[in-house]
């Protein structure tokens, strides 16, 4: 139990009331003198309520004032995740150009080592090409109409150019940076979903587009009379695997590729190009199809998760990152062509967790911290880096499986 005698009398009284149920966790900030005091009170009260003793979560270097204002409620401490680095990986993108070291936050042993090997193979092959083919953050409110007749009238109304102009003006009045790009209706009976697509510049943009979309729904209700049941009707679709995101894209649609000479495949990856192509076909393509998967890859979510945690991204969007498609084929000259297509990669370099100290350090390492010049260039650069990192991870794991090294690698590293 915490040593109550060491705690200020004012804090002791608040702790007593929290334990007694007279004060809720969320109201402690109103009574504590500082943010850190509120965190300490909440943690000590929780220890007493649950009869446990925290030994580590109180040790952190986070700016608690920033964290509790923007990122967390009922804060009691912080959980630390080991941070490693892989690279350099050479990238030839439209925004990411040069050599990059990838900060990877993970508790999975061998992941950084494997990604590092993939980076080395890409580097020795002259680098990875990366391009962004589409970008746009989505939000899709749902409306209930009287019947299919009114639903058709509503859809026709939404598609009018003058109505789109009104919606665009309304949406962009809520944000300095966001721009409404398009809207597409989807109908089920008397239910209509409107999938709005926004340019959110350097922000991942979910909060931005939610606020803008809500303003549009007020306009629609006033002008047409359609009832908005929810600002999100799950046609967006956020933080869930979905075919619509794989087909139409969400966030950034980005593709990375490289051609690895046969000699490097044999020397660095310890297998033959033909074996890697065979494993990718049988595992990532046929195996994923047989399983009904939406992702056709070896472990793209691993690298996405590690980069997202390191760089202050919304970790739940790893779901979209897992829908990557990996292709590998042997060229006419016997070399190995490898690509990763990421249809839905929601990333940002401002907002969310990007303002926290350690996450800012990782974004600085990649040269993408904060807003870009021009606006939007940093988030695009970051998306290209993530895709190159995923490509490195895919190459290394597929090679390990083709060579029969996967289990041995984990055993040798004691994992």
C-alpha cells in the first residue's frame, strides 16, 4: 500500500474520498493543485482500492500537462515500450528522398533485426521506389429517409453541383486546412450513407473531418430535412477491416517496390529468388485468399504498429495497415521484383500523439516532425517511409520462411 504519511494532507483527504467513492477519478483534476498531483492521487487511490502496488508506471518523462489535455483521461502513469532502430533504408519517393533510419517501438523480439535485414537488402539493391496514388480522409454519416422514393430524391439532391458547393463551404468553415474533395452516396432501403472525402494536409485528420462532417449534416437537415442518425455510419470505415478502404483507399494509398539482384538475395537473404516468389504466391496470395483475408501479406501490421507507436500515430489504424498486398516475382534476368501496396494508410505529423516528447523525437529522426512546407508534404513523406519499412519487413520475413530460418532466428535471439 502507498505510504500515506508521505503524502500531503490535502492529497490524503482527496485519496480518502476517492477510495470511499465520494469523488470519481474524472473529478480529481478539479480538486488537485497540479496535473502531477492529480495523477499521483489517482494512482495512490487505485493502489489502495485494488490492494496492489505500482512499481514502474509512475516513472516517465512525458509532459503530463500536454498528455492530459490532448491524449489521455484519468492518467495514472505511463507504459514504456522498447524502442529500436532499423536501417538505413534508401528511399526514392516524391517526398522521402535519401537514407532513413526507422524507429520501431515493439516488445516482439527479432522484429527490429528482421526489418533491419530487409533494409540492408533494399539498400544494397539501390533503394526502394515509393509513390502515393491517392489520399483522402473519410467520414460517412448515416441518414434515415421515409422510403426509397425519398431516398432517391435525397441522392439526386446531394449530387447537384450547387449543393456540393454549399457543403464544401460549410465544411471548410470549420477548419483552416481541411478541404472537402468529394461525396458519394450509398443506399440500403430507406437508409442513405454519404461518404465524404477530405484533404487533411499534414494531419491524419479524423477529428478535423468529423467536425466538418457534422457541420454538413446540420446543413442537410435544415435544407432537405434528412435526419442524421450518426456522424459515422461505418461506411467511412474507421479502425475496422473493410473492402471499401482496400478498393477506394483511405488516408494514403501508397506503393513501394524494389528489384533485388539474385546475388543479394542469395548472399543477404540466404535463399533463391524462385523460392521467395513461390512462398509469397502460396502463402500471401493463395493462403490469404483461402482464409478470406483482406490483407495479402506476411506481417505488414508488425512494422506499421512499431512505427505508429514510435511516431505518435493512432495505433488502432494498424487495422488498415494490415490490408497490404505483397507481390514478388522473378524477373527475366533472374532478379527479384518485390512490391507492397498499402491501400489505406492513415498517418499524420501534427495532432494526436505527435506532440508528445518521445514521439516528436522519432518524427524528427525521420525529418517529418510538425507541419510540412508546403502543407501536407510531411505526412506524405512519412507515408512513403512507412511503406518502405513495410517492404523491408515483408522481404526479410518471406526470405526467412523460404530459407527455413524463421524458427531458428527466434531461437537464436532467445525469443
